[in-house]
């Protein structure tokens, strides 16, 4: 139960931003189809390292902006990228990992 309370009271400091960035990258990116591509030699180890670093840094940037409550900046940037992705399929929340 202490873990739940700790997470609810999480302060987005440098240490937790680093940890969350890595965990989010592993969860949403690395543990998906990209790993199959890597295992099938479609991506080299250097490619994977570069992609992982890019993703972790982007996640850390977003979490840092959230920690700083830079809502207008977040809205501006996310609005720009949402327009670029406007033709993509509708998101289907995948929560199955939360029930294991």
C-alpha cells in the first residue's frame, strides 16, 4: 500500500523524471514492434540505442514541462503534433498490462 501512496505523491524531480522517462519508453516503445524489428536484424544495436535515447529524452522533456506546469507551451507543442497526426487511426487505449 505504501507504493501507491508514494506514487500518488510523486514529485517530478530530476530523479523521478529520469526513471519515468525510461519506464514509459520501455512500456510504450521498446516492448512493442520495435523490439521484433531489432530481433529480426532490421535495426542494429546502434539504431536501437539511438532510438531509445531519443525517446527517453523526449519523454523527459514532456515530463519536465509538466513538472514546471508549462501548460501553454505543452498545448502549443502538442497541438502542432496532433495536427501532423490528424489522419492517423483513432487511439484505442491498451490497458491490458495493468491487469496482470
